[in-house]
C-alpha cells in the first residue's frame, strides 16, 4: 500500500524545511557572479542585510516654477513674504522642541538654527523679490533660482566643510516652496512603514532626517554627502548605520531589492554572498526610542562585576558609546586615522587631537589606544613579503621606525592629560618588544617634561596576546606588561 508523504509528521516537517530553504534562496537572490560593491563613506558604523526602500526628493518640491503677468507680480511677492514668515515660524517651533529635549539634540538644533539664519538673511528676500518684479518669475521659480545660485557658489568652494553645507539651501528652498504652494509641512517623513527597511536615496535633507519616522529605518545609503556633512552628523545622532557618498548607487538599486549595507567598510553591496550576510539580518535589532539601552551594571549571578566596553573606529563615536552605556573603550585602532586623513603620514598633532577627543569624549572612562598595526591585510608597509601576516607588521614595524613610533607615543602621552588613557601594543611576541617600547616612552616623557607639557607619568602599557609566541612567553610578558588583551 502506498502511503502519502503527509501521513508522517516528520515528513511534513521536512517538506516545510525544503520550502523554507527555497523561499530563503529566492529572497536572498544570491548570485555570486553578480556581486557588486559600491564604495562610499561610513557616516555611522554597522552591518545589516535587508530590503530597500527608495525615496526621492519630497513630492512638494517638484512643483514647477513659471512666469507671471505684470498684474500678478505683487501677489507673488506677497506669497513669498507669507511663506518666509511661515518657514521661520516652523523652524522656531522645531528648535524650541529640541531645546526642551536635552543636550543630546544640540547638533540637530544647530542645523535648524543655521537654516533659520538663512531665512532671516535680508539678501535672500531681496534677491527673490527682485527676480519676481524684474524678471517676472513666480515665487516658486524665483526661490528655486536664488537658492540654486547660492548652492552653486558653495559647491565651487575649496573648503570641504562649506561644500557639504549645500543641503542647507536645498532644505530652505523645499520648505519655502511647500508654504508658497499652501502645503503644510509634513509632521513625519516616511511614517506608517510596516517592516524594517534600508533607505536608499540620492540625498536626504536635514529636515527629512529630523522628521523621518526612524522606528522602521534600520540603515541609510545615499549617493551624496561626506564625512562631515549633515547626513553624517544626524546618522551619528540617531545611531542609524549609514553610508554616504555612494555616487550613483541609487540608480542601480531597485525598490524591494535586498542589499548588504556594510557601514563598517563603507560598502553597499548588491547580490552579496551568503557568507557575508548570514549574521546581519534585521533579527539583530538596533535600539529604538521605545527600547533604548538601560544604563545598568553588568553583574553575573555569582556577584562578579563585568565592565562592558566598546571598540571605537573614530573619535566621533564617543557620544554614541556613552549613550549606549559603554564603560570605556576597550580598543581604539589608531591606524583608522589613515582612513580619515587618507595619508600614510598622519602627523603627531593630528594624532594628538584625535586621541584627546576620545579621552575627553569618554568622560574619564578608561580608553585603550592600540599603537599602529601596519602591514598584512590592513596597510601596506611598502615591503614585499611572502607572508605579510607574520612579517614586518605591528610592533615590529613600529620599533624598526623609532622616530615615527616616538611621534605616536608622544601624541598618546599628551592626550593622557585629558582622560584615562592606556597604551596597547599589537602583535607582541616577547617581553623585549615591551621593554624597548618603555625606553622610547621614557625618552618621550623627558622631552615633554622639558617643554612643561602635561601627561600621565604612570600611563599603563598592555600587550595583545594574538601570536603563538606570545602565548608561549606569557609568564615573561606578564612581568613587563601592565595588562593583557
């Protein structure tokens, strides 16, 4: 007698499993031959794999400007004047609401205050009214043209900081046009989303980021923007993994497509491999306003106090680390400064400013700064080696370049006057590397003392136990190192 496969509960479970695998492969669309990585700039770190939601500029800003008859000019001037007042009023309401939200909103408040200053600038109003009265443009077209002219001037500036402030004028233009058209500003942008999504856009204005319903937006990828721009500032403030400066990524990706947002390396990846994404689905949720991390002590059931520290990739992450309840920095990879400055010769002053910002930003909590781990898969030493992973890298490279190494040790010492800073040495293989570092450190201390500069005279030096040789020599290393990692 032939039995149905459904007669067995176990067989039913197998069928369900097979169907789940098919559904999984369909959803993930893993096509290794089509894997494409789009490089950008990390605004806030994180990794996640999920569905794309594409968004363009606000629908209200697509209203087309036109020309008007002589008899309509005064009415257009009046429309603009009313819209300008309403824009200023709406900005002031937002600013006031942020003032009562506490110091964490300071950066957002400063962005909106800058836009209020732009709206209050008499030259803006004069230029728009002039175009209406002399060129016959309606209020919308006049606003578009005036803000476009100002934006082009900012884009042409050599200073990157000012170039990245162009979105101020786009945001002001958007708001003015909405009020000219008689449309009330949206209370929330992208509200009512039913699932977690990665937002992909050509660009997002500060207002869109501020008004955006962030409960379902778990990642952001934009074509435009830089590391010091508003997108980066706001992404850090809200703790949303974000990549900016992806150039034309939004034109390649489609709505509902699944992508891998690797905001650790700064790459947005279409058709990623399963190996890349298997740990980074939305099941690993990020904190929202409803379930923010509570600042409680971590204590085991048998009463042992555990201090939870974080790794930092940039000095800009301190505020988020404090918000998340981090009790210190377990590791700052100092070689990440090469990515920031795009230069293999990061100066001692640049290092000092970065280390000082971390020491101060962590509010006297312990900060461990690892000296440069140059070589292998990280940064080339310029030497050809058969096995760079075990060659001239980490502490060995630093000690073979004592002048360069001393410059870093001096920068860390100077920063130690501003917080609870320790030094960590990478790729240690024995005690000699620690003693040689201590000799260099003492020389750096003497020079700083001669200049009457402050530093922590009892700064600690630790060793990373990451080589077989270090394990074998652990008892000898323990006599020289103040701590291990």
